[in-house]
C-alpha cells in the first residue's frame, strides 16, 4: 500500500469510530439512570438525584440489587420535557394561599 492509501484508511477508521460513538449517544432508551441524565444534561449526578427527590423532575424509584436500596430512573418523555421546558417549580418555594 502507498502512504496515501494508508492515510485514507486511517481517516476512514477514525470516521467509523466517531460515527459509532454518535449512534450510541443517540440511542433512545425508555428509562435513564440519574448518571445518564446527568451526562446528557451536563450536570452532576447528585444534582439530578436532588431534582428527583424534590419533585423538580418526574422520576420513579427502581429496585436495584439486593435489599431495600432503590435508585431514581427518569423516563425518556420526562428527559425530553426537562430539556425543552426546564425543571418543574420547586414545591418548597410555592407558598400556600391559606
């Protein structure tokens, strides 16, 4: 092979690798862990867990492993809503009218 052919093959390999990474990122899942949501939204996982705990993001608890431990999971629909509309109001800041 010539150096030009080697260069083209190397560039094609790099393009295929990047394309595979893009396809993997764009795979739509039904449910996401707090770590996945944090990565997608570019926030800390602790922040996402707090949003779930405070009701700023609609999330559900899922049993994980053995024992009473459970973790938050966020639906694709809710992730899309948060990306487009933002967080739900903080219930601690809503004052009652009574």
